[in-house]
């Protein structure tokens, strides 16, 4: 079942990236909604998930789902999700733990929600529910912004955050 979740998440990511890279639109119709930080089309949302907001996935792991109301037309943008346990040091999802007992964390998208899977590593039957709050930063970057920054490592939250900060101050 873990493999199916991973494949589903990877297909959703590939689907979003494929459509964002082959579109000829100029992103002028990209209209974020909701209470999110927006800079020249980049939408950034911070979400914290407390331990009690995880549900068993029935397969030895945990699941949380949040509404993705801060963006529309996700096929016109790349969506990156970063996670942290201290709300300071963020790592890109999917995340694969490098020590026995560390979680594998992945996600899947649909038109209105993001589901995050907190699973045990392959070969480990289950993992404990997260005991602390986990912080997520969801960043939606329109194709036009990605083209303006071709050398950005979109998996490195510090580089993405630098673009968001530069756009706040009018330095595209």
C-alpha cells in the first residue's frame, strides 16, 4: 500500500509539473484566493499540524489532509511542500528518513486538498503518530516566475524563500 501512495503522489507531482512546463499561457489568469502570502503570483502558505490532527492510514502510518484554498489552476504552476519540526529548518517533500525509525513523508494533491502521508520506512511495519507539531510551507510558483529564475533549486526552501523575499521588496 505504501508503494501505491508513493506512486500516486509522484504521478500527481509529475502531472502538475508536466502541465506547467508545456503550457503557453502567461499566467495572467493565475488568481490565488484565501489568506495566503502572495508575491507576483507566488503563493506561500504556512500550515502547522499538531499531533492530534493525524489520522491512522490503516497501514501502520499516519495521514493529515488540509484544504488547499490558496491557489487555483494548479496545472499552471509548480507546487512544492516543505516540512519542519522546529518551524525554522525546512526540508522538501517527499522526504525519506535516513535512519531506522525515521519517517518517510510524502503528499498527494487534488484540486482542493493536500494529503500528507507520514509513513514507516520500507520493511518497518508501523510508525508512531507524530509527537510534536509538524510545520509545512506550501509554495506555489507560477511558470512565469520559474522562467525568471532558471537556476533556482526548487527543493531548497532557502532559495525559494529568497525569491519570495526579493519579490516582497520589488526585486524580481
